[in-house]
């Protein structure tokens, strides 16, 4: 054991440990790993299904497993109530790295036995044989501003509060969680998201975050930031999965060099409570495709996101799943298979947050009018109940596919209420 720790210390010190996922370049010059571990506990497969309490060590342990599996990007949020757990896990691996750094540079200070002693409890709790040392520079930590801090002057204090929970002096990415504000009692705060965005820019200017971005913005809102000549968001985080592919919004982000992160990458495909999901995880086309690549359907879905230029944010607190979700960088999908997957797009949103639909800055489509029913055609996919697909999935390469009308294409969007200031 001592020999392993010693050898590892040399390797980590000399080479660093960049993890398993390739890095993508952001528009502000920073880089970001191309998969992140999600940490919202609202979506759990453990009975009772649904929200589980953000207490104990479930997330801390999940983060430790993720780092061991090769993730370097952790996605969290103030409203997830687990920033403290993420912070504890990060502190453990960074402390281990710093200690090994000391060992390597000044061998008299601490040896392998000292390392093991220092991290004994964490090692026992993580169930591994040792704590993986990772430098802070190799990590990419994302957190989010909650809706109750949308006044420009409230943004920096909110980020400082998150940093205190995370035990960090900066995060790599700070995201505005929603374009809409709320007061602590839940009533609506009509502060314009451009004002909040100015607060995000203040936070970046104070070096409290390296990059800034937004979540759940539609194209009009992004364009509003651009026409006001404010700093372009480095990242847009949106729900993205095969049920909700949003081609128009992706094209807009590509055009303006905004990196897209996709949350809820499995959509409602596995959720037994969502019988309305247009596609299920056991769809024959998906299972056949997974068998062809020797992967699980979940891995096909995550790989498809990566190939569509979307950084997936799968959440799991189960060690085997955490490992398999990052095991997607050793194969490539064939074009014909990507066409099949594109055909599953239905504009079906798993997280519509309808309770906020009367807020002036509610970003999504009017659900009464969704999914769109204007195009008629048939499809042979086993999964569909919709009428929007115009081709048969079995002949994807020869026909033009209109798999999903995108609400962010202004022509397709109705009843959107946006206020210019
Ligand atoms: N910006 C936003 O507004 C926003 C909104 C929602 C979510 N998010 C972020 O996106 C993350 C992911 O979204 P999500 O949690 O809604 O959904 P998700 O990642 O699509 O699905 C999570 C569910 O899938 C299960 N799972 C994960 N990997 C699996 C695998 N390989 N095989 C079988 N089951 C698997 C998990 O179970 P176990 O955990 O029990 O293993 C859990 O029940 C969140 O954690 C959060 O970080 C952001």
C-alpha cells in the first residue's frame, strides 16, 4: 500500500490527472470537461422514488466515486442544498493532492504512512483503497444563483455564500439558474434578467468565478444579452435529451460560440411516474442500437449528447452507474444511428416548471400548444405517440427529417412574453 501511494504521488505530481473526458474550449478562453456529474437529488431511482433528502454523505460519496471514475466536472447549485457535501469531497481530494505535493517536494514533512493516517476516515467512507489526489486546477466546479437573489447587488453575496458552503475561493462556472426572480416567500420579483446578468458580470470581475453563464434561457433572452452588448454567456445549460433536442437553440449557440450543457440527459425515459414520456428506455430501436455498440442505452444517450455538441450532466448516486456514465469516450456513433436518435425528438419537456408559467420571464413554450401538431405523417418508431415526425426512422439518411419544432425558432414560438429594458 505504501509503495502504491508513493508511486501515485510521483505520477500525480509530475503529470497531474486530467480525468477521462476531453476538454472543450469556452468563448472566454477557459476549458471545461465534456461531461459533468449532476448533484440534484430531485430525481432518484431509490425508493421512495422522487426527491431524497440532501443529508448525510450520499452526494459527498457520489462525488468521490465520480472523481475516481475520471469526472473532473461537478455540477451543483445553491438550491440543491448539497454544496456543503460537494465542498467536503473536493476538499478531501485537493488536500490529498497538496499533501502529496509536499511529500514529493519535501520528503521529510510527511510520508506515505502520514498520508494514509490523515485520510483514513475518508478512505473508509469512500469504500476505496485510497483517496484519489486531484489538484484544484484539474477540477471544474459549477454552481448556480438561485431565483431569490436576482437584484444586481444580491448576486455577489449569493456567490460568496455558495463559496463558503463549497469551501472554495472561486468556482469555475457560475450560472444564473433561471431567468425569473422570486422573493424568499415565492412571490414574483420582476427584476429583469439583464440586471441580474450585470450582477453575474460583477462576480466575474471580482474573480469569484472564472466563467459565467445562464440556464433555462430561450433564444430571445440570449439575443437580448447580445444586443445590449453585455458579456456573452460562456455556457447555456438547458434540459436536453432525445425527447427534447431543441435544434434551433443549439444552432443559435453554435453560431454565437456558447457552449451548451444538457441537464436531465435521460429525460423522462426511465421515470415510471411519467407514462406520458414519448420514448421509454426499453424502446426496441434503442436497445438494438445499444447491443450493436456493446453499451447500455443510457451510454448511447450520453454519447449522442456529446456528439451533438452538448455536455451531458447525468446525476447518479450509485457507484456502478457513475462509472458507466463516463465510459462513453471509447466509441463513436455512426451517422445513420444519429439520424435515428434525432428522430426521437418530440419537444417533450420533463422539467417545464409550469407553476411559474405566469411569470413575465417564464422561458418555455406555452404548454397548451405543445407538442406542436401541425405536421402530419406516420412513423414506424416503436416509441412515438406524436404526429410530428415526417420520416421513417428506418431510412434516416435519405430523407429530410423534421423531428422537432423548436420553440426557440421565433417562427414556431407563440405567446412568449419578453420585456425589453
Ligand atoms: N439548470 C437546471 O435548471 C437543472 C434542472 C434539473 C437538473 N439539473 C442538473 O442536471 C442533473 C441531472 O438531471 P436529473 O437529475 O434531473 O436527471 P438525470 O440525470 O437524467 O437522471 C437521474 C436519474 O437517472 C438514474 N440514473 C443515472 N444514471 C443511470 C444509469 N446509468 N442507469 C440507470 N439509471 C441511471 C439516477 O438514479 P440514481 O441516482 O438513484 O443512481 C436518477 O434516478 C441534476 O442532478 C442537476 O445537476 C439542472
